């Protein structure tokens, strides 16, 4: 899964200046989650020699439930991190000056998957139901969505009861929740693999509800962009990474196999990784790495519409730059 992990004490780690003063050709990338097809573009770029062609030596650091990419970046443990924009913007407002330099994912894969026999047919039917939600920053899009719908998240007949969902689908399978958070490319498939028929489910994609926020962007520290050596390195890194993403889109099975070979945990089969890559390709399609300003503003507007406790309290300034992608693409 993509999990965006954000700790409340991010600002405390601002002492590190990442790797901006390190070797001009060495790049360390911190993933949001464990090795899987969600990150195929980077592994493909490494496997196919795209980074080498740019003169880069790239180290990819897998994530996990106990790894917060913003903290790793703040502490100097990586040059760049992958993060969902809600988490990154919240971190920036709390004092960690992260900047989006590229946006490989054009479309959101986040959705709610519900049991059809609960009577849920529309968002209005969420009232009185229990919904599993990922936290550690993943809750932001959901809370903003419910706020816009005027649905309380404090429980009761007119609100929803929020279940803090672990990074699995057990709450749905065990009937602890009426709906759970899933990604189109991962957990939804896990539900089906458990023997559940699609006919027994109803899904609500955030993209279809108009509350989707940007996922899986590449972020660096703002101060690092003041170093021309670092900027040049990121230009080459983004160019090679996007070449990896486009190759992965066009060669789904090969990309899935590359991921399987690089996944030391063996948590998912090659078949599952290939299936995931097929869904991921739908989310990266249409992106050349450039952040669309309209997509950025949609994300910001969704986060600002959080009622009395919005994810961010004001329009972010300097939270993204096209400097890297402009140079990488030209």
C-alpha cells in the first residue's frame, strides 16, 4: 500500500539538510510503503539502466508501518521521498518545508469498499454505519469528504463511526466494519482473493466523488533546491524515473516481475504484483511527471473544506515547483 505516514513532531527533525551536499550522482529515494508495483517506475528505471544512463547511482529505501518518509527526509536520510499530497501539505504547514518536484500519479486509486447487504447505495447511506479508515495521514481525504457531505464522524444515527483500520482488509471480512478503505490496485484485490464476489460489494471511488487528492508525488526539502548540483541531480532522476514509469505502463507483466524480484519480503505473489501494475498503469497514464496546477488546487480545496478541523488552514505557498520537470522534459 501507498501509506502516507506523518508524525506530529515533524518539525523537530529540521536539523538535517538531506543529501544536498552529498555526491553529485548519488540519489536515495524513500518509498512510502513496502516494495510493490505502486513504485514500479523506480525499480524499472533501476533495472533497465535508465538511472545509469543519467550517470546516477540510485538507492531505493522501502517503507513500512514504522517508517515516516517526511521524518526520514527531514533527518537527512534521503534526497527525496514519495508522499501523498495531503500528508506533505500538512507537514509543510507544521514546519517541514517539503516541495513537490514531480507528480507521476495523475489519478487517485483510493476508494471505500462496502458490503452491499448493509443497504449502502449512496454516500447518504453511510449514516449510522461503521467505516474503516487508514490513519497516519491517510484519514485526511475521508474527513474532508465527510465534512463536505455534512456527515459527522462522531458516530450516532446521523453520523459515521470511524474505525481506525490497520493496513489490511480484516475489518470488512470479519464484519467489524460496513465499509473499509481500499486502493483500486491493492486491497480491493485482496478482498476478492478472500473469496468475496464483486456482486456482493459496492465501491465509492474518491475520484468519482470529486474529493480525490493527489497521491505518490516526489518531494524534496525546499533548501535543497537552492543547490544547483542537487537540482541537476533531481532533473536527471526525474527524467529517468518517468522513463521507468512509461516503460512500466507499456510492459505490465515485465514490471510486475521486476518488482517481485526486488521484494525481499515475498509478501505478494508475482501474479498479484502484475495485477497491481495493471491498475497502477491507469493512475499514472497521462502524466509526464508535471504537476497539473488544477489538480494541485483541487487537492488544496478538498483539504481546506475540512470544517472546524481542516487538514490545512490556508492556501499553501511554494509547496510545488515545475523547475525540475521543465528541465527534465526539455
